[in-house]
C-alpha cells in the first residue's frame, strides 16, 4: 500500500471514530431537562400555614380610638416552640380555670411609649374567693407583655357582663397627661334581695405610668364609684366622673353622716396649700346606749393641728401617725363632700372612728 492510500485510510478511520463518539454523547444526554428550568424538589420545604386563631370567628370592627377588633395571633414558630417545651401561656391557664375570652372586646391599640398591643379580656362569672372577675392580657406580636386584673378585694359579686373597654387619657390635667389609659366597665349582680338580679356597674382604671406599665388606680375608681348617680355607667359618664375636683374649696367644719349624741365625728379644715391640708378632728362614742350616756360612759378621740399630705393626684390627702402605724385618707368628691378611710391604729378611745362621709355644716 502506497503512502497516498495509507493517508486516505487514516482519514476514514478518524471520521468513523468521531461519528461514534457523537452518537454515545447523544445517548447519555437523552431525557435530560433543558438548561435554565428547575425541577421540583421532593425535599424542598413548603411554608407552614398559620393556624387559625381561637377568636377567628369574632367580628372585625373599627372604633373611634383607632383600635381594631382582631384575634390575637401566635406565629407557627412560636406555637411549635411552645408545643415542644410543653409551655402553657397565661391564656391557656385562665381558660383551664373556667375563664372565657370576650371576643368582641379584643382590640389592638397603639400606646404612647409602648407600641401596638393586643388587649384580650377573659372573664369568669363565679364568685370564688380571690378569683378576679376578669384579666386583661396585653400582648405584642403574639408575646405576652403584661397581665392586668382588679386588685384589693378578696371577693367580687357575680359578673353579669363585660360591658366596655376603652382607651383614653383619663386624667389629661395631670403631670402624666398625654398617655393613653385603659378603662373597663363591668356589670355585676348580687343575687340577693329584691334587686339581686338588677345589674350595677363598676369602673376599673388601668393607668399608663409613662414607663411602659399599666397600674390600677384604686383612688380614681373609688372617686368614680362615689360620684356616680346612676346604677349603670357608660364610658362617657366615667370620663366625666373622673374630672378633677378643686380641693381648695374644702374649708370649714364638716360633720360625719349619721352622727348622733351616741357617736359622732367632726373635722375642721383650716388651711389648704399646694402640698398640705391642715385640719382637726373631734369624735366620741357612747358605750351602752342611753344608759351609758347617763353614766358618762363616753370614749373620746381627737387630733389637733394635724397635717395631711396631698397625694400626686391632687384629689386626696393622707395623714400619718408613724408611732401607731395609723393613716387617715381624705377622698374629695365633686359633690362637695369628702370621705375618710382609716388604716391601722387605733389612736382614739374605744370604738371611736373618723371613717365616713363628711358634709359641710350649714
């Protein structure tokens, strides 16, 4: 075979080898997806659907305080974490005790210095000792922020209805004006007597302390309860009753309601400054009724030139006797009367007390 034939044969062999290689490559790539298209992955994780809220059936409303009724929600991650750690929320515990969520009174409100909080009231009708009629659960982004409840009473009458919750600056004239407070109106029944089933209202005030907390204002609640002239209350009435009283007009001699020759109390307010109320108190109590009066069996009590310190609210004053651990609290009311509440003691003769409502002598 000459050189020319050998070259031709080599060329033919190279062409045949290239054709075979191309055919193998086509067979290997048959069925492969085109470049640029992603195939679904069986291992990919789909987004978890958010679990429906227990309050999802509650109506969605908007009110003048720019609050919207919405169900409080917890993220799936939080729910999984809680499930994994068997952690119960406060709401879970209250529901187990028999409390029920007041779905139509669940609101979101943007509080100054705090942010948006979901306020969820839970209520119970029983009158068990030490069991408050309601809790307010404040939460932010599904996390409990603060729990509020009425304080200071061992027991309450039976709750008839949770009437209203509102958000307003209830004391715009105070040093802490400009911060939104929480107002609750609940109706109760005693279940006894002729009017045992007739509801009566109690107002509960949780003040924004401007430091990110809500504190119950028992003094203001006391003043509202005394000044109310109707059995039930509205939010508008509560705001009116909460208006400040000018205590500078409380000068002169006042006698306790129900005073008689057998027991009496008299308070003379001599001077009022920005920080002090100067007063005197005279009281007596007869032991043994008419016979005791004849025998002169009379116990006395008095304070002379006493000074009571005006509280931060400007609506009350407190006299303290540190030696006896005694306090006399003045509550001033818009109708021109004031009330004395005592704590500690005794500092007077047997059965002598200063407690009661005082009206100015004519």
